[in-house]
C-alpha cells in the first residue's frame, strides 16, 4: 500500500478514528474498483458500510486487513498501517467474512480451542460464555451446524480475543429472516454495550438501520455520502409539490431524485432546509415534506434521477 509522499510515521499513529482512510485507490487490470476513497470510522461507533454488490466493499475490507495492496492513498486500522502491520492488525481486530468457511470435520469446541492459538489475548472464559449464550453445542460437528449457528460461531471466533474493533463483511448473507434477526441481536448485545467499534458492511439496508449510528454509502468505487444516521434522517427529505408550468427541477440545490407522475413531483433533496425554498417557489401549492428511512435515502444517492422523466 502506497503511503502519501513524506509519510514516515509507520506503526501506530493518532488517526482520528479506529479506521482512517485517505485517498485510497485500487484497480484490477483496467477496472478501477476504488476511486480515492476517504473514510473515518469513529471509535466506539457501529458503522454501516453500504453499497450494492460489486460496489467495492469487500475490496476495501481486504485492503484494511492487509490482504491486498492499494494503488494509492493510505489507511490506518486501530492505529496501524496494513501494508506494514497486517499480521498485528489481524491479531488485534475481530473479522467475520461473508460466507466464512470453517473446518466442517471439527467439533465446535475443538475449533474454538484451535483458533485460540492464534490470539495471545484470547479469553477462554469469555469464549465459553459466548458459546453458552449462543447455544452452540461444543460436541457438535461444525459441518452439521445450520447457517444461523455457523454465523454465531463465526461471530464468537471474532470476539473471544476481546478486540476493540470488529469488521463484519456482509455477515448475514444467506441467512433466513429469523436467523438474521438473531444474529443482529447478538451483535447489539455483545458489541454495542462493550463500546467496541463495529464496521458492518452490508447491501441489506433494513438490517443496518436499527443498529448503526453512522453510515457511509459506497457507489461505483466512491464514497457518495458519509454521516451519522440521525444527520441523514434530519437532512435528506422528500418534498412533494404540484409544479408550476415551466418549472425546472434542475434549479433545486442538493437534488438527489425526482419522481414525476400524475401532475406531481416527489423531489428528494440532500438538505431539506436549503432545497425547500427553491422547491416552494416552483410549486402551485404548499410543499409537503416527507421523512425517509435509510433504504429510501440509499436509493436516492445510488439510483436517484436528477431529471424529470415524465412530467
């Protein structure tokens, strides 16, 4: 991973958050997967990293873990440089991959004991508590576990060395709704209350919203928005109007999306305070402001239309 010119810090530093990324770039052949990504994950936050499949989420996580090298920019993970301290990072943090594979022939208890050897800070008592709370039978073969049980076991393995930072890469992929709910309950119960920083990558917006306090939206290799969930809900609104003849939606500041049908426009803006006056000026009636959930906000940033297709 290439440091910025003049960077000679190495090792731990005083980066603002538990994950700090500046200008990170990565390409595979002619495909530019990450395009100068900037990101800061506050310590102690549950941070949702959102993007459709193929947006570049897993590539960024592999860079954070030191599994691949970047083509530009720099990053720090728990104060360490992944290009120089990849092994230490993997010891210090907890990581759960999408579709994580484990040795199916092992029994649960044996696998836990085997993984413990890789972590000097492994807490055997805590691992036992987690196994009991997650209702995992130490004598059961890993290959016979359900998908939900496998996910809980993977979470246990990511937590038992008591990391200060946990990275979860689409951890509920393939789970049924009940297993997904149980997994998220485990995340909240075991991580949020302990003040652990959680970097939660997902393309399922409805599962992120109840647990995250900060989010970043990655689209086509770029961060198009990063903010606290509360700030997003407060600022991004949909304003419904009946436009005057000749009204031009392109004049609205912070326009994210417009849906025109039946003589009405539903205009989504990034800053409702700044955008509402412009929208009101082009309306034949008092604008109606509609609150949006995180899923709707995500769609506005990623697939929003900036022009009136059918007035």
